[in-house]
């Protein structure tokens, strides 16, 4: 059992608060560890500024960087440190020019006492509820051995918490000087890293509370730190309602025995240019008629191209956007991690009430993986949407225009509740299109194929192609009544 949510302290980073199940437990100590440049100090600035905004007293104890440099860095990221107190214990320029020798005592024994006195005086004078110490490993050089260092740090952390402070402290870990001892001492450990897939954050220890385990994407930019927690669908409450959603095209609804069910995942499969996006937009238009909000995330086409295409089939996408019935966004896959994109989708669903989400297309989404596993990330995102009772449309491009039929190029078809496929046909030397249903999990469906056209008036679906054979091969042949007997 942990304290109620209102008793927690925000880290100043919303995504990290979510990972920490609401924030930090007050009156405890937390180690922020990682290599140089991963954002440890920036996280501390967020933590202190968040407290200052709420009227709490916050203290930065710096053993390396000067107060002026820290305030300048904070201002550059828009972090307001006006009401944050600083105890600058970093060596000044004059230290280099001074000649000091210790004939009887070691430098550690001589310098430790005045340093400790300054810290005690600042803490007792300010009475901070938040303290950030950067880095605590400097105390190693003020200790004669490992035992003294451990004893000194434990005593120091206890001194701060007994004075009512919640403490964040950083470590400078290396092979020569690991920080395993500090991890044991802390109530919580937050690890920051920078690898081939970008920056990441993980909570490896959090006494007295649950937390979201594993590695989470993180960004460090001119606005400071942003954390994007990974999606865990099983943590969401499913409220599935088997409501049938019409496409607005009677013949297409006939193929689907009424339409698509809310809370299902639908693949729109086919080769390039066959009409997958336009087919998805038809469902979006009908959702708007039901006063439902939709979101289309395009990984490939620019917004103006999509809008122009909509106008070509009498679909007023601009009007839907003005009404708030449609959110249309171009996603550059190489600029977003899968976790960051998932956060954008979550915002649409949880903050804006979006009930239909379309991703166009899986090929573009795959680029944002940067070599990571596509299936696991797509599984988490689509199952999250499904558990939130959102209808999901995914356009899946197949490489072959004609020839042997394939649903997808990757092992993702198990995710689909419904599979609609579009197909090019060559009939009497003319290139035409067909649409069919391969899978529908919650109801029966029409087993025939129908001709599919995109006209100035919108989508048109023809009668069942019952007199064709070999449609899935792409080169069908007519079957005469005589040959059918």
C-alpha cells in the first residue's frame, strides 16, 4: 500500500510521474544515475522548479557546476529557478591559484568539516522540502576509505530526510568507481541512458510503491526532459461495446454484414494506389455523421495531398477538421520513437475523446522502430486502443500488384479482427479493382468479391463477382453458365 496520489510529489516531468505511479513518495531519497550528458542535472532542475511552483522550499546543493551556470542552463530550457535556493560548493577559479599544502592532515580531513558546516547551516536555515544534490560521489574524495564514505552518505541522507526533505541525488559511476553502494542506500533508483535507439529512462527500485517497469523513451531538448511511458494494454480497463459502425456505403455494409464493430482492429490491405486510404476515409466520414471524432495519422502522405484527395471524392475533410470531428496529422517517422507516437495517440483518445483511429500506413510506422521489433510495439498500441473501445483502421501495403495473394508482408495478421482486402484485376485488357472480406471475428461476412471504384461522387461498390474465377491470382477468367454446370 502506498500513500494516496495527492500525497505524492511531482518530479516536474509528467511522463516520469506516470512511470512512478503518481510521483515520488515524500521524505525519501532517490538516486538518479547514468553517464555524462544523459540529463541527470536537468531532471533535478525540473524536480526543484516543480516544488517552487507549488510554494515549497527547494534547495540545489551543487558540488561541480556554479550557480550562475545552472541558472543560465535552466533559463535556456524555460525552467523557472527564481524561487529555488542554491548552495554553490563548486570550486571557484581562485582555487587553482591558491597554493595549499597539508603537512599533518589529509586534504579530505581538512576540507570535509567546513563543507559539512555550510550544508548544515543552509539546510537548517532554509528548511527545504526538496533537495537536489549533484553529484554525491564528490564525497568519495572527502572520505579516507569506502566504509567512511558509506557511513558519511547514510548519515547525510538521514540528516536531510529528518529535516523534512525529499532528496534527489546523482552519481558519477565508472568501472573504477561503481555506484552499487549508493543504489543500496537509496529508496529509489532512476537510471538514464543514451544508446543506439536514443535516450531512455528506467526505474529499477522504488520502495513502498509500484511503478511501471522496463525501459521508457526519453527526449532531452531545448524544453528540458520529456518521458514517454511504454503502453501496457493489460493495465487498461476494457469497456467493449459491440456496436456496429456503418461505412455509409450500402454495398460495403452488405459485404461486412452491417459494418465494423466498435473496439475492433481492421486491416485495409492491398498494393499501392488501390484505394486503401480512401476506403478508410469513408469510415471516418460516416463517423462524423454520427458526431464521433476520428484521428488519421499519416506516415507517408502530406496533409494537403490527403485533403486534395478527399475533395476529389466529395469528402469535406477540411470541414470535418473545423468542426473538431477529424484530427489529421502528418507524422515524420524518423523524428518520433514508437513510445512518443503512442503518447500522441493516447492524447487523442483520452483528452479529445477520439473514437476512431487510423494509421496510414504500417510501412511508415515501421520506420519509427529504428530497427526495433515492430510486432511488439504495434501489438501494444492496437490492443490499448481496442481496450479503450476505439475502432482501429490500419492500412497495410502489399508489394505485389497482381499474382499470388498475400494479406501482409509481416507476421502481424493475428492482430486483425477484420481484414478487408483490395485487389487489382486485369479483365479483357482493362485494369480494374475488387474488394473482399477475408476475416471478420465477431460476425459472418459475404464470401464473394465485388468491384471497387473511386469516382467523383465517392466510393462505389458493384455487385458480387460470382462469374469470375481466379480473382485472388490477379488474372481472373470468366466462367460461363455452361462451364458452371
